[in-house]
């Protein structure tokens, strides 16, 4: 760091030609960035300087999440990656980039990123719920069921976990478990204005399952 300070002092006094000043500034910038990235990757006490880079990561992530909401996937991915350059363990950026990749059809890469985020935040019901939904998108109901159960173990009232659990049972073809799961979802989501349509669809599905299961159980035993 002393050598870097000497170079900056040389530039400040104007003793160097302009093109050499530009080269030195570039080298110094790269060196500082490398120092910060190295500090972020180690379990050491964080300095205020490193914390500033974490703030940059958060700002990039906020902009990326906004771009993702607007459907600007390429811009969102660029900003998420910029955030991860500042902080490779930024959970929100790992989550966001993973979701963007799954939506683009890069399912395995996207799932791996969101699973890394979940490993960094093992108490997050939201991330577990996200993974259950992403595995449903990938038509992998066993993993979807596992992650929805994990979300509900962390937060028993989690509506995403309840909803995804019912859909996972449906995809697996387990009608009895699906019926119970939809009942649990409706009991919790009923009267929630932001879940009105899903509750209506769930009630319809419950009636279908009840009719189907009733027809199955009412048949006389084969002789």
C-alpha cells in the first residue's frame, strides 16, 4: 500500500507525463479492487472500506431487481454480476441472477446459484420457497416438495411454501396428499386479497379431487 501511495503522490505533483498518469491510475484502481475482493473472500474483520464495497453491491442489486421486474433480463444479469464482483456472497444477487437464468432456460446454472444463496442463508424461508417454485418450473416435483417442506419448517404460515407443496403433490400424482395440501393453503390464504384468484382455483381443484377420490372409494370391491 505504501508503493501505491507514492505513485498517487507522484501523480498529484504533476511530475509524470499524462499518458503515464493514466496508466498508473488504471493500475492503482485494479490493485485496490483486488485488495477489496480478497478481503471480502476471507473471514476477517471487515473494514469501513470493505463495507463501502458491500454498499456498492447492494446498490447494484437494487438496480438489478428493478430491471428484472421490468423484464430487462440482460440488464438485470449484468448488474447482478457487477454486485457479485463486489461481494461474491451477496445472497440477494445470487438469488436474482439464478432466477433470471432459469427464466432464460439456463435451468441448471440458475438453480445452482439459488441453492448457493440458500446455503449462505439457511434460515430463509423465502429462498426455500423460491427454490420450490423454480423446481416446479423445471418439472422436478420431488425437489420442489423437499424445498416447500423446508420453507414450511422455517415458517409454517408461508403461503408460497403451502401453494408450491400442493402443486408438487399434484405433479407427482398423489391426489390424497394434494387434497390435504390445498386445504391447508386455503385455510391460510383465505381472505387475503392478493391470493383471491389462487384461492378460487384451489377451491375448484379441491372439489375435483373430492369427487375423484369419492368415486374411487365408493366403488364396490372386486370379486
